[in-house]
C-alpha cells in the first residue's frame, strides 16, 4: 500500500445558499464550524439538497490517489447505520481498502453540510458524529506500517482519544503527512500543530492563510524562512498565486491554471494533496508533483462536490 489515509469519515450534504443565509446563521464564509446534531438539522430544514456523497478531507484525497492508480487505504470511524454503510460502499466502489470494522455505535455517522455561495466559496457546518470518537483501538499498527506514507488531517485532531489515535498513527508511520485543514483548526490547536509540523511530520500541506496563522505572521517571507529552518517538506497553496513546495533550501513554485469555470471550491485542497502525493510517492520531482496537484485541484473546482 502506497498511502494510508486516516481522517474523519463524513458524509457530505451539498446545498446552494446566498450570502444572507450565512449572515443570518452567524456563519463565517469559507470556514468550518462544528455543530451538534440538532443545529445541523435546523440549518438543513429549509434547504434544497443538491447532492449527498461520501466525503471527509483525507478520504477525498485518498479517492483521488486511487483514481490515479495508486494502491491506497483509509481508516475512519462510522456507525453501522444507513449513512455508515453507504460510506463504506462509496470507498469500495473507488477501490480504496477500508481498514475499519463497522459496528453499531451510540452516536450516528458524521455529516457535513457544505454551503456553496454564488461566488463558489464553500462554508461548512460539521456534525462529527462517531467520526470524532476515533481512538487508539481503531488504529491498526500493522496496517500503518504497511504503507509508505500515512496521511492525516487537522480536522481529526482533538484532545483525548483522537489525539492518542493521531500520535499512535504517526509513531507507527514510515513517513507522515498532514493537512492543516482549516484556519479554525489552526487557531484552535495552534500550539500542538506547530509542534507536529516542526518535530513529527515529514510533509505538511497548508494554504497561505493557515500557515501564516500557524506561525503568527502577516509576511509570507516569514513562512519561507520558517519552512527552510525546520528542514521538512512544506507544501503551500496560494489561490491565484499558485502553489509552492519548500524543502530545505529548495523552493519550487507552480502557477495557477487560468480561465477556469469555477463552480465549487470544495475539495480543492484535498485533490491538490492527492496530486502532489501521487507525484511524491512515485518519485516525481517537486515541480512535477506541484503540477499534478494543480491539475487535479483545477478539475475539481469546475464541478460540484469534492470527488472527481
């Protein structure tokens, strides 16, 4: 197995809204908010569902890697309910090995309400459900050791059992990679994330906003200096300014693709990571890996949903 993903197993519910909906419900555009099941249902009750699909950030990346012909697996916690079974079926259909034994849980399978505004930005309200209850027991060390890279998401990390699961996965990994996931996650867990990036991860994925918040700077030059200093591989997406990979003193940049018919930015970072990791694990250059990531992210934002 080339890459094992460990992340929140979430079913995405996609809806189109106007900006007033976000304002009226005190939601900050382009971020993720954690909600309970009651709040989730209240938000959904007056909306038209465009599409329902198995999701989760790292799971989206792993599906993308499978579609590129890589042998991959995924660990994520669901319950033995309708959505949980659908989730597993969705992974199997995409030839992803699902390394989790589904059983009935006291909390239902997690869901994420993805609200798409007319400017194609996505704002997410996530009911983690049982996905947020992942623990050490759910992480099979043998499976982790069989993969070349273990890929984790910042969304998954939380104090208690998820933190223990995270640490077990990293300590068992040959190489570990993580996406910072969201500004909300960085601000909530900044101290821990900073320690991960500096000392434990081999590869960090972030967008410009997230990495600048992580090191508390408003000057992007500081990000470059930080990445050089820690001597790890740091991969940064910069929207219209393209993408950048920094490894030791090497800096490689890739331009963003132009004239795209953008429909939905959901999954842009997930598919970028898939393309880059495909290049990295198949020994392509940093430049080729950035190009592959840019190619996949450009495709996904021209459709609705986070899977090609």
